[in-house]
């Protein structure tokens, strides 16, 4: 994967990424596209001794580890009545 597959125009936008061996999409914000990969920011929650903590995490995902990145450009409510 190279920088052409993660558009700089998406910086600051909500995206979802897949990386490593975990096939689950992770919702996050694209912070930067750098020669080494992409920088993302996401909210992470953890529980320690019965208390819940929430924090903002930034991570660099290397091009080798990145499986995919996608951005939803439009959501519309679907009318069930046809």
C-alpha cells in the first residue's frame, strides 16, 4: 500500500480501518498520511478495578500492516414502507 491509497483529502475525516490480523473495522479519524503509513485517532475505553476510563489514542499504522481504509460519504435513512 502507498500514499495514493489513503487520500490526503480525508485528513480530519471519520474513516474506518482494518490492520494487522484483526478483520474488524475500527472507526477513527484520519490525522495524517506520512511516508511510514497513516496516523489515526480514536477514543479508547478500558476498565480497571471497577472504574471505567476513556481516553484519546493516536496510532501510526504502517503501510505493511494496513489492510484497508474507507470513508462513508453519505448515509440516508431507508424508508421501510417502500
